[in-house]
C-alpha cells in the first residue's frame, strides 16, 4: 500500500539559510500534518491542513510557513534557520471521510541538520 | 504543553516475555493511538482506540483505555527482538485532531 512520501530524507543547512521540506500524502487523504521531533524528544505538532486550508496551528515559529497545494501535497518552508531547528520533521496524513479516518499515517521523516 | 506521560521510560525484557507500557493523559480525549518508532526513524501506527472503547486487540498487541483514570496501557505478548523500539501514545480531542504525544517508552528485547 502507498505510504506518505517525504523529501528530502536528509538535509544539511547553514545557519540563516532556508529549507523546504515536501510531503506527499497517501492517495485520497485530504489532511496533512507536520510534526517536529528534537533529539530524544517526543514529536510536537506544528501545523495541519484540510482540503488545502490551514486547519490547526501548534508551536510553529514565525520563521516557518507551510501550505497544501491543489494536488494535496504540502511544503514546509523554513527560513533564517537556527541551530535549534535541527530535528526530525514528520509529515502525516489522514482521510477524514474514510473509515478509520482518524488514524494519522506518518512518513519516514526528513532529518534536518543546521550547522 | 505535554499531554501524555508514559511509564516506564525504559523497559528491558527477554524474548518471549510480555511487555506492558502505560500512558497517562490530562484532558478529555476523542481517540488514543499507539505508535512505534525504531531508532530515529518513522512512526509506525500500531492501534487506535476510541474514547468509548475499553479494550482492543491486534495480533500480539492488547490496548486498554480507562477514561476515568485518563490512562491507557499497551501490552505486547511473547515479545521478539524485533519489537525493540520506542513506543509512544498520542491523543486527540473532539476540538482538534492534532496529536499530542506522550514521552515514550524505550523497549529493549534481548534474544
């Protein structure tokens, strides 16, 4: 079965640079979520989109922005990167109208290292 | 803010033994989900239990939910070395489907 796809899988950036992470949800899933997991931490919710509209917002820095496109893929844009942004970034998707639609399926993550 | 806490933080057992992990949360929930994560990799969904359910099974997994105590437990029976991973509980509410994760339990199963 198709899973959530994230790219790139690994990313190394310098401080103050920008990064763009991409997420392709499971086909026919209409909701995308972004989470950040720091070293040794539990995942923290950043932001979510339902049908291309922002549906919820968590502890996402103002330097970050995200959007969901017409094909339902999503991008997380991170600017003025800081050392503390080094983390594993997960995308998850769900299909609210599907049976068992509450389940969020996670992608493999993008590991971002800021030097 | 952190919704859930899990105990134990770490658990070491021998293959064939059962492993029990507990999760407590603070607010009323809609669903509680359990995920497994292997060493910094992706989160694999294990099981979802709704707030009106008390127990659910999936293969060697058994999950219970006690909403009066705001707690859940995950039991893995007849553990295998391949079960070695971190296990997280995650909750959502009726107002939002964002997941709030617990602190996780690191399970080590020795052959």
